[in-house]
C-alpha cells in the first residue's frame, strides 16, 4: 500500500542541530519519526518516506514551512499520516519537524 500526504515541514538550522547542507527538492535522506497517535493506540515509530517539496526548490535548513508531499509504502504509516499529526524528521538525529495537513488518495 502506498500512503501519500501533504505536510508542512521546517528543517532546523545548523546551530540548532540541523543539517549543514541543503537537500534536493526530492529526497529519501530523511526518516519520518511519527509521534504517538492521537487515540494512544499506536506508539510513535520511524518509517522511510520520500519527501518532495511542492515548489521543487531545495530543502534548506533554517527555512520554515516547506510544503511537501510525503510518500511511503510502509503499511504502518496509514495510522500516522493523518491531518493534524505531528512528526519529527531524522537523519542520525532530529533535524526538523512537521505536521500533516491532509491525506492524498
């Protein structure tokens, strides 16, 4: 199953522990670490995903609120990529965060 969602993400600047370099507009270099589900039935967990900036501009650490499309084939993501769900972006350590705005079909 493929799960797709729109989200707003912010990459932390290097001085806050973020990446020291920009990422291409479409990347699989980041792991999404989903927070616990709102109903508490699903504890948070990481999953691999492709992240693509909708404006096709590079993802630059320190810039706020990139609109992205998240795509994953991890079946467990269906319980997390729901509107309003918060997540962290991980690349060896937390490098940003985001919130899902809507699910795509």
